[in-house]
C-alpha cells in the first residue's frame, strides 16, 4: 500500500472504471459517469474529516452524488465524520487497499 500521505487517486480511478464508469482526467478530484449518474469523486489521504470544509460550504453548484475515496484504514472514520456533518448531497465513502475496495454509503434518508 502507498503511504497514507499520498491520496489513492489511481486506485479510485481504477475502482470506478471497474464499476463501468467513464472517468475524466484530473488530479485528486474527478467526475465518473455511467448512464444517468454523474458522481463527483474526491480522493483523500487520511480520514479527511478536517479537510471537508470546502465540500460542505454554500455557494456554487452542489453535486447530487459525491464519493470520497481514502485508504481502507481511514474509511470508517471518514464515513462517521460525514454522517455527523450531514452534507447536503447523497454520498458514499470507498476505502481502498491495493486492488480491493469497500463501499460505505451514507446514513439512510440522508441528506
């Protein structure tokens, strides 16, 4: 596994391609599209809870679907942080570890 200070950008793109999405080029943030779904994806180095301010701020167009991808050992803490923050969009967290990944959805009935 890569060091925790490097976001799992390549792994995130691979996960979405494996799931049949078309992925745009870009850095730590990209768009994954499949049929009617357009998911704004952000990769994070850690549990990222302290880094989520810009994604929760008002202003601009709020994406309908967001996915945050981090290393597997940080995924549960990120999910818990998002659940407590109650962002104004549907979201999921993906924890990656090599070629393996786990998807954690937001709380039922969120946002």
